[in-house]
C-alpha cells in the first residue's frame, strides 16, 4: 500500500533543506537570502509532516529554526547606503 500524501512531505522537506543549506553557504548575498526563504519553506513542510507523525520535538525544532531563518532573512538585506556627510 502506498503511503498517504502527507507521508511524502518528508522528501520535498529534505530536498528543500539541502538546497537551502547550499544557497545559504553562497558568497552571493541574493543566493543567501533565497536560501533563508527556502529554509522557511522546509520548516513549514517539516512541521506539517511532524504534526501528522506526532513528532512534537521536530515541530519545536522547526519553530526554533524558523526564528533563526527569519533572523537570517533580515541580516542578508542590503545595508543602508553610508551617510556621505560623515565621510
């Protein structure tokens, strides 16, 4: 018997996590930023699968990692231009 569709969420969640880790390790700011967004998508997928599986520790981990990924999104925003008056 084939697993339910919710059981299959673990595979795109895993793939998204791997792709996100690769992107976050990039030296390009835009790729790093996209990586954090992909990580957030993987957090949602893992949390949905964890809810279905009753994996409460996994859900707690995803909430904590989502908070760190949100922090990462804000840290990869382009910095404000330097104030020319202070130069």
